[in-house]
C-alpha cells in the first residue's frame, strides 16, 4: 500500500520504528503506573504488550497514542519525537476493545470517516475504502450497518477504519477479548495476515498468554509498571529470566533449593534430589538459594526403577490424571510436597493410576535456573 498522507502535519512513511525511552507515568503521589520503560520496536515488527491488569501495558499504549500525557521520557516515531504532538498528528491508528463503530453509519462510511476528517477527495476515499474492504474480505457488506454484522465482522471493520489512512503504527488494545474462543482464534490469524500484507508496525495489548505467543514477533512482558523481559515467543517461553516470567507465561514446574554453579552448569539440591540445569548467561555469581523451572511438556513419566538415561529424575506419587483429548495431564506430588505437572502425548504415555509411585524425568537442557526474589 502506498502512502496517502495529505499534509496534516503527521510524520510520513509506512511501518516506522518506534523508540520508547525512559517512559514514566505517575498519578499523584502513588507508585508509578509506568516506571522508566525502555523499548525499541523495529519498523514493521509485531510486538505484543503482555501482562496482568494494572501492569502498565495499556497506559504505555495510551501514551504512545497520545491519549495519556507522559510524566517523563520520550517517544520517537522513526527519528522524530512525537510525545508533544496531539493524537491526530502522530499518524498512528488505534483499534479499541469496544470496536467504537458509529451505529448510524454504514460499513463504508465508518471506514471512510478518518479520511473525511483528513480532507481526502471523495474519489480517493472510494478507492481506498473499496481496497481496504477487499483486504478484510467485507466488500459485500459495505452498505450494512454495524448492528447487522457479527462480532468478528465488526472487529474487522474497526481494523479497516484504523488502517485506511495508512498509519505508520497500528495500536490494538485487547481487541479480541469480547469474542468467543473459536472466533478469537480466527481473528488472531486474520490480524497476522493483515500484518504480513500491510507491513505496518503493530503493537498489540493483551493479558492472554497464548494469544501473545501465537501472534507476536516479540513479547514485552509488563509487571508493576516495569518491563520484566522482552523477547521472541521462544525466548520468553523457553528461557524466562525471572520467576514472574516463568509463572505468568505458560504453565511451569518450580522446584526450590540451594544452588551451586560451575562454568557450564548448575546443580539445585533439595529434599527430593539433585537437579542439573544449564547455566544461564545472566547469572554472574552463585544465586543460592534459587529455583529451577521446567515446562510440563518437557517432562515424562517412567515406572520406578526404569532408567532416566542421565536426565534429572524425581520420585513421587500420582495425585491426579486428567485427559484433555490430544494429551494427558498428570500431577505428581513429591515427598517435600512440591507438585509437578506433566503433559504427555499419547505415544509417550504409560499406564498410571492415582496413588501410584512414578519417576518424573526431564533433560537438563529443559531446566531453567531462576533467582528467588
């Protein structure tokens, strides 16, 4: 898509980089809602702001959009500061959780609205709206009113309205939260498709961990106004750097104990045994006490006495077996009361029953060392 900027004072260019520098937001004397956040987003990247309610992700998005005034810091679009520009001059699109469509306007007029506000010629408006409605596969609904559309169709109209004036950055504030599971999954793929085609920089806010893992080039995980970790879905899931990241993003097994380190690996020891993990590069000195994190799908069950082939191994009793169609969840309680959750594929399953003693095994390469904070 080409650039159609009409000299409204906004910065020109599709898919610009965004730099958030020392961004802070305070309300009165309370702790900062956003506390010295730094994040560089590449042009055309899809970044998800993830975190629990009150973590600062939506406030950060609102400051980028220009709806919330920052207390300190800078926001650069490309190389140009935008933190003092009003929202309509930032050339940033916004999709809200509530869609915010005009009920008295047709789909065509809803999508055309931002172009009319920018003074685009009628002939050009029709070309752009027709093209974007084709892109979102709603060209045949141009004369419908929002009340005649499904929730997913309304969300697509909201997306069309946000991209029709070709912003450099598209912001989305939990836009799928009102949809049912199946429709939500369809819209996740639809938004990913639009991102690939448009090459606009996308920033997506959600509290849904699975949604973040599926959709993002990178995830920025917020907690108490700060960034806990930024990385790809694989980096965040397989190499969490804190207990919060490990427990918030996906399901985790956590074992605590005292840790000794050498140049290549570390050993955590507690009442249930000794467990080896690869030494993470961000640990400079011995973090004792500490914890290890293992994802349930990296664990497997064996009968007591069977060899673990050099893997970590803990002995416990089965306390629950849950069948979930394509896999099976087994909960095992260790002698010290720690609970391990194992997710098995059918080919890996052995016969187990509640109360049976089993061995839980996992490789050291799947074991992440975490500091105890």
